[in-house]
């Protein structure tokens, strides 16, 4: 193997050394200032002329503030100036495959947690060239890394892209979608121009892109905190419901009204309303005690189809089963696509969820963050993978305190008629 950047022979190096060599060519990215076991590292801002020292958790907001500096430039100056956008992620060296298998192997050794994972997804991180504005593109690439391995979606994607699309290809395709009438409001807000610029994209652009490819993509809006201390337990519960109950077989969640979303390119806020879906239960299939609370009434699954009424168990049997499960974790290694998660200033990809067996309210999102560099993600392949997952992927309810979140989820294919109707991106489900 030779280095894709300098072409030097890397044959004698191990995989970690090869990765470190390639990454050395991108030496003006996020600089880790400590490497202890704390969950929140100190980093140095990579923005030219800044270099501020801050905690990793505040990096996205800090870079978001820098984005307004570039937004104030004349439009013809807001362009890529160094690394070409039209370069494959393999050449960039930004992709790490196999992480999901390592995460799955780790959780199989954990007895006191349930966990659910998406289908296999590659982690892709932002380079020095796109950090601060490219997270939406990088998360879209992660979604495509999964969908390209799914026969349901692969042919539709490969009709446009040879593989995981480059940032330039994503920009070009979103512009083509706009030209066909997709997301006209987003097109207007971004002045109909993405190619060659550093404009960031959000939920509406990602949804429009997928719909253009005949992939059904829906937006769920969590408009404000639903728990104490600005937390979002409803978001975590929704993610659990998605991974435990979603059946991607063309079934649909019937909403009585859908409302058009504003473009997420500038903010994630919205003043539109939709009627909440009734009958959307929060039963997890892995906890019998929790399931018992929903046995009294017929329920509807994630896509709104009438569910079978659960068979009511005797209370003693439920108690015994729940007690047994309280110390034995259960697993789902993944059949569903990951989720695109947006908040103001940053986006990430949800690849799974962990829930404590002893405390049903203790849940953790498992995230792929484009700001996490490859050398950190590679630690999941080492004996200390548990620590690596905790530091680089795992986020608790108390750690996610942004005012508003949006999720894009993939749900099968669109017919020609549905594709035409899907050109206006609307809120699919809203939690006020």
C-alpha cells in the first residue's frame, strides 16, 4: 500500500501507523491538548487565526460562531480554496470502516445494558478544509455508506453516484434536486447555489437530496426540551422506538397534517405546527415490565399500523422476568439505517442507543461525530475499546441540551407519484 497523498510506500507499517502517516498530511485540524480518561477533552480551535483552547463539547458551537465570519464575505469569496471538493473519501483518508462490528462485540460483553445498533455504517470525519461548515455533508456521506450496502437503496444511489459521494457531488446533486422543484424554500434561502461554496446544509437539504434519489426521508422535529434542565428525553425515547419497533417495509405513519419546514441550513428553529401522532407508544421490546404497562390497549407500531394486542402476563411472571432481565443485557446488532441528527450549528449521525437494565430512564445515544478524528475512532479496535466508545460515541440525556433538535430518518422508497408529492419538505412528526 502506498500513501494516497504523497505516494510513499507504507507496506512495512501496521494499520495504525499507516493511518497516522496519512493524517499527518492534514496537520491543521483539531489538536487534542490532553489524552486522559476524561469524557470531555480540551482541544484547540482549528479555525485560521483563532487557536482558542476549549472543551470538545463546545467546539461545534465555537465553529458555528466562526461560520458567520465567512457568511459576511461577498458571495464570490466564500469558496473552497485548498483541497479540491471533488476528491474521494478514500483518497482523503477520512473514512473508518468496521467500527460497528467492534461496538457490537463490545456490547455483547456488557451484562447490564440493552443496546440497539443501525446497519453497518462507516465513520467519516471533517478535514481541515471543511471543518466548521461541512458536517452536514459528512453525515450525509455516513448515511450513504450504509445505504449503499442495502439492496433496497443501492441501485437508486448507484444510478447517480459511483460510490459514497464527494462533497462536490452532494452539492451538485442538491442543486439538481432544486432545479426539479425539491425544497424550493431551501433553494431560495441558499440563493440556489451550493457548488464550490462553504455554505452548510441541514435537515431539509439532506431530506430533499434523498427524496430526489427516490428514497423516502422524513423529518422529526423536537421543538423544545421535554425534560428537566433543558434535556430531551422524548428524543431519546423516539430513537429507542425507532430501533426497537420500526419495520421498513413500506408501511407509513399516518399524520393528519404536515407542515413545511424552514431550511435547516441557517438554524434548526421552526414556527410551523403538526398534529402529534396519537397511539405512538414507548414500549421497548426488551423490557417485559415496561411492555406490561401497554398491554391494556391495542397499540400502533412506529409506522402507524395497528399492532397486535400484547398477551397479558401474570404480575408474578412479569416481575420474575423483569428481575432476570435487570442484570442481563439484550442486543440488536442492526437492520435499520442510521439517523441524521441536527441541532443549531452542528449535526451528527445516530448509529445506536444504549439503555440501562436497572434504570429505564438512563439512555445513551451512540453517535458518529464528524468532528471526531480518525485516530480517536480507531481506538475502538484496541483493548480499551470500552473507554473509546464512552469518550467518542456515547452521549447521555444530560449531555444533549440544545434548544431544538431535528432527525431525518429513511423509510423505504418513493413511487413516482410519491416522489412528486415529496418535493416540499414537511414536518413528519413534531414534539412540542
